[in-house]
C-alpha cells in the first residue's frame, strides 16, 4: 500500500515536467542510483539516442522485461512499483539523467 501511495505522489509531482529531485527520493534510497542505471544503458546501447529511446520506453510502461538491470537486481528492485509517465515527462526526465550522468562531463583534466 505504501509503495502505491509513493508511486501516485511521484507521478503526480512529475506531471508538470521532469524533476530529478522527485525521482531521486527513491533512487537515492531504495532504488538503484541513476549512475548505475545509466552506465548499464551506456554499456548495452552505447549511443545517447538509443539510450534515450530505451529509457523513455521503460518510463512509459515499466516492466521486468524492459528493465536493464541484471536478474539479481530485478529481484531486489522489481519495477512493478515504478510509476509510468507521459511521453513528454519521460523524455525530459531521460534528457536530464543523460546530461547529469554523462561520463565525459565527469572527466576532470588537470592543467
């Protein structure tokens, strides 16, 4: 019951646009962190375009089959309680995740 309420609140808060702070409420505590998810997508699909397509597809209709997580992690973080989003919110959210987790932007070069 509690997870359903969280999902409803999370979905309602995201209807007006992507807000990673709302997503992070779960992804920082009990769901896999964005960086782990993004790295898995990056290794599997390699292009940002394909990553976006797959992540948006998952957010539109979350399911165990669409989840990129390994089977062991799916047992712990099964996506059945993950809220589904509208296409515009899903696209904005994924764009923000890709922007935030882009490994090239995290490289620091010392001069």
